[in-house]
C-alpha cells in the first residue's frame, strides 16, 4: 500500500501556526549526558541526525539549560550563550536538511541540578564523581528543600534570581530562533525548576511566587510570556508538564487543567503531557501505574477540557498503539523516547508494518536500494 492510498493519521502532516509537521511522531527530549561545558558535539549530531533519518517528523533536542547552574549534570547541553547555540548548529541543520522539524527543549534543573550522570548512579555527586572531575556546584530552587536526604540544599531564589531566569529563558528562545529551530518546548515537568515552583510539595515560599495555585503558577507563566514574546509568532511553542505529581497533597489534574488554560491564553500551542518526578527516588509514587500509554489519559483530558493540542508520551511502543491514540482524539502528536533509542528507524519500520511498503519517505540514499531489495525478496518468495 502506498502512503497516498490510506495514510494513517500518524504519518499525515499537522500544521501548527506557520509550521507543518510532516508526520505526527516526534522524538521525546532525551538528555545524552555527553556534552562538555554545555557544548554539543559530534555525538549530538549523529544521535539527533540518525533520528531525523529515521523518519521522525520532528526531532526535539534534550533539555538545554538556559543558565549554567540549571544543568542536571556536567554532560547537559546549554543555550546560555551564542557560542553554545553555535555548537548545536550542525545538529539542527542536519535535522532540517533531512526533512524533519528541529525543536529544542529549554530547561532549568532547579534543585535537581548538579547530579550524577545516570550511569554513574543518578544521585547527588559523590567522591567518585569529584575524582572524575565532576565537581558539584551551588544550586537554587523554589524553596530551601533538597530533593531527598543526602542531596544538595538549594538556595531559595530571590527576586533578582527570578528576573535573571526569566531573561535567560527569553534569550535562549531568541537563540533557538536564530539557530533555525522550528519549535521550542519549555520544560515544566519532572521536578525540575518550574515544576518545583508549581507543586505545593516543593514550593513553600511565602512571597508572590508561592502560596495558592496562582502564586505557584506565576513564575512559569511569566517565563511563558517572555518566551512567547521572544519567539516568532509564526512558530509553535510547546510546554511540558507533569500532569500529576502522583503524591497525596501534590499537583493534581485539576491544577493541570487550570494551568493548561492559562498557558493557552499566553500563546502556548501544545501541552506535552508527562507526569511525576518531583519527589526523591526513595518515595514511591501513588496512582501512576506503569503500562503502555500510561500518560495518554492526561493528554486526552487536557485536550478535551482545556481545548488545546496535546502531545502524548510514555511507553508508546508501536505504530498501531500510537495511531489509536490519535484516532481516539487523545493527542495530536505522539512523542517516542526509549523506543527511538531501541530503533532509531522506528517511524519507517512502523509505517512498513502498517502497510506503507514504498520507500518514498526514507532518505533517498537508502530508499532506492531498499526498493530493489524489496523486489528481490518478492522474487525469492515467488520462486
Ligand atoms: C535517556 C533519557 C533522557 C531523558 N531526558 C529528558 C529530557 O531532557 N527532558 C524531558 O522532558 N524528559 C526527558 N526524558 C523523558 C522522556 O522525554 C520521556 O518522557 C520518557 O522517556 C517516557 O517516554 P518513553 O516511554 O517513550 O521513553 C528522558 C528519558 C530518557 C530515556
């Protein structure tokens, strides 16, 4: 079957503002912990470029720190200077030359900054990390509360820190535009800085940035407004949320619905619906049962009740599952994380499994040969 015969929604274009996504599958932001001093390198080019080659309609970079102290680990990329943007240029250019859209996630890790790379323990930096040259740095956050016992104590951000942060997000958005990015995402999930302001579990402030829901949302909304102003009106803006904390007394779906409505009013186009991550790893989350598509219910509810496009993410494993989520109106875009690491050609392979057996959407360097390979296989089969 050719794409034009009965094109699954998954492989159909979607236009947001002036930007057309060639299909509805995006690469979820995934830190590679492989940068040096915030600078992207050949690993990022080959990793992101490979995914663009693999048919993803949009490739989003990992979380890029808007300030050096906002990196999760020493290996995170940054976008706090023009030189950092320049280091990302080969990756962004390659993604776009491959026919995919390029996106970048703008982030600040807050109290979860200065951590070990996952393969060294995924906890606070320790002696072995220091011996390796990965020294801890001073961190800041919503309140002077560490992630967990034994983690660094953040400094509670004051008015000047907040003003510098808002400016840093806006500057990073401007750099992303200059770099040629087609869309950006503000990272407001997983217990990093913005979510730690949003959640009552991590925000114990008594000033205008704490207290009730409107106080706790204030910083994220100010940043969104500044980013939307700095980012062209023709290009889409995503916002990733943790739809729920997954802990009693924490951020709930009702908060996400209010928040999504406010973000929409400020010009956010897509809510990327993740969840969790705001508590230490020794605490067990309640109510989030890990199963295929476990976060799609959040995307569906926000899409229906807040009237905004959503991106579904989380254990979306194959094309038919993704297609069903789109057909059922649960999400507008599907983000693929670990499956894309398992199979960087996930989109082409799933399309093939779903009956799209021509190679027109593969890179031309491959497609011509694969077409002939297909014919050879058919000839073999028919004896
Ligand atoms: C290696 C790795 C790095 C990640 N880094 C980020 C990140 O930079 N920003 C983010 O919002 N989520 C990050 N995540 C979460 C993913 O974007 C995604 O939400 C999560 O993996 C669930 O999707 P999946 O089941 O398809 O992997 C990361 C996940 C992985 C596996």
